[in-house]
């Protein structure tokens, strides 16, 4: 079996065709509203808890607990969406999300125990409507294989990156409102409104239960060897970002400018979006089996360069910012590649669940990277954390390269219906 090749590049016209396809506009707009507060809710909860308890430690635990819930809920919801269609699962979890969010806000106001806050935060993560998984899977039903569908997948990845740029900033503004819980309520309202509108749109309601599902009963989409390879690549991607999210603010603090840390993280997100659009027009390497490890290894190599300006005394934040722009350019290309790879490696009928596993792998990588980075920053300084992130990325890229035979297709376009599906086993 030959190694899979990726789809060709997409043009700006392909983006327009994707978003103007029959039945696409309503779900696309609703999906934007539902996903906009994804990064905003977590930050708002962290700031609200810290304001009420006076403890960043407790606030951090509450925020991290929601990530644990998301890592579990994304897979479970994806499996339900694949089996029953999105409408019923999304409406049910949205109802649970409203109840859990109301309970958490009330508990924070009442200064409930830390255990109670953590439990409710996990419930919020579990029930957070996975509109992103359903939206990504919907494009495969609305558009034929080819550049237009690939542009739709790129749009999903780029829009998510934009939300992760805007979310923390909006949360920071709303924490200054007379009531500190405003950000949580506004974010939840957007998510609930968007999720319900998406679930009840005619296009989504026409999406019935899957007629075929080739995933394993226990592992589901992860039963595919290629899906496990993709999960390893996503784990490495999330791990590197987790390292950076701790090490960069630490470097800014050491330089005596703690407020600059957030700006630096925003800078690499901006370069990610800008380069992501260009990359989608001419992706490289063309074979998907090579693209996954090469992009991850290049990401690690660029992150290693961040150790140079932070090793100076005092740290040069201007040079760090330039290095961040370079490393950030590979964030969206990896997100887009991961999304496109699902077309190759996910068994039939498991697209939404496969995307859930992707989110789980990234979330677990973020958690691991943040924990190890915190230890390294405290004991050895930010440069050690950057180098450890690079080592992790390159090591996991090597694993993905050795498993490249599991990411395969017989045609140049892996989304082509004639392409050989990933085997289960």
C-alpha cells in the first residue's frame, strides 16, 4: 500500500465556495457563535474564582478540571453524534451544560469548597457542546472531496485559532465589569445560543444516524492504527504548546515585565493565522504520511530557538517575540493537517468521534506540557523548558515517522471516496 498523499492546495475562491455551499451558511454562522467562547469561558472561570477566593492555586485547579472534562466529553459526544446525528446529543448536553454552569457560578458566589468547584468544573467540561466536532464532520457531508472541502477544513482550524486569540482578551475585559462572573455568563450564553441554533438548523437536522460505523466497539475511531498515529502527532503538538504557555510568561516575569507574557502568546497566534491561510494554498510536504512528522519536528526545532534570547541576562523580549512569530507560524498548519488527516485514518462513520480523540490528545498534551514546564521553569529556568519542549516534539515526530505506513491511501486525494480506508485493528 502506498503512503497517502495530501490534497492539493486551496485558493481563496475555494474558501468562498465552501462557505456559500447550499446548506452551509446557517450551520457555519451558528458554529462560530458556539465556538467563540471556548477559550473565553475557561479564562473567565479562572479569573472569577481567583477574585472570589484570592487563590490562583484554587483557580488553576478549577480551570484544569474543565480540561479534564473536555478530554473525556469530546470523545463521548463525538461517538453519540456519529451514531445518532448531532441534533439530539447536542440539545441534551447543552441542557446539562446550562445546569452545570448555573451550579458552578452559584457555588463560586457562595464560596463553596474547592472539591465542589472542581467537581462542577469537570461537569462543565464533560457537557460543553462539541459543536466543533459536528461542524468539522458536516463539511464531509456537504462538500465533495477536493480543494473546496480542504478549504473548509482549513477554515475550521483558522477560525478556532482566532477564537483562542480573542477569548482571553474578551475575558480580561469582562472581568472588569461590576460583577466578576459576567464573562462566564456571557460566554455560556453565546455557546448555548450557537449550539441550539446549530443543532436545529435544517441541514444538521437532516443528518441522521450513521448507516455504517467501522470503529471498534471499545476504542471506536481509535481502533484504526492510523488514528493512533494521528493522536501521537496531536499529543506532541499540544505538549509543545503547554510548555510554551508556562515558559513564555515566566521569561517575561524574569525580565521584569510580566504583563508582556500575554502579548507574546498573542503574537505567535497572529503569525499562526496569517501563515495558516498561505500554507493551505500550497501545503508541504505533499504526502500526509510525511507531513505529520515533518511539521511536528520543524515546530520543535523553531521552539528550541526560543531558548537563545531567554538565556541572555537580562532576557531579550524583543528577540523572544521575533522567535515566537517564527514558531507560531506552524500552529495552524498543524491544526489543518490534523483535521485533513482524519479523512484518511478514521474508519467510516466515526468522523465526529475521531475529531473528539484529536481534541483529547491535544488536551492531554497541554496538561502534560504545562505540568513539566512549571517544574522546569521553577528549578532550571525558561530556557530548559523550551529545550525540553523541542526534545519532546522531535522525539514524538520520530515515532510518527516510524508509524507513517499507517497513514495511507492509494490516491493523491485522501478524501476521495475511492481511497482505501484505514484498517481497523
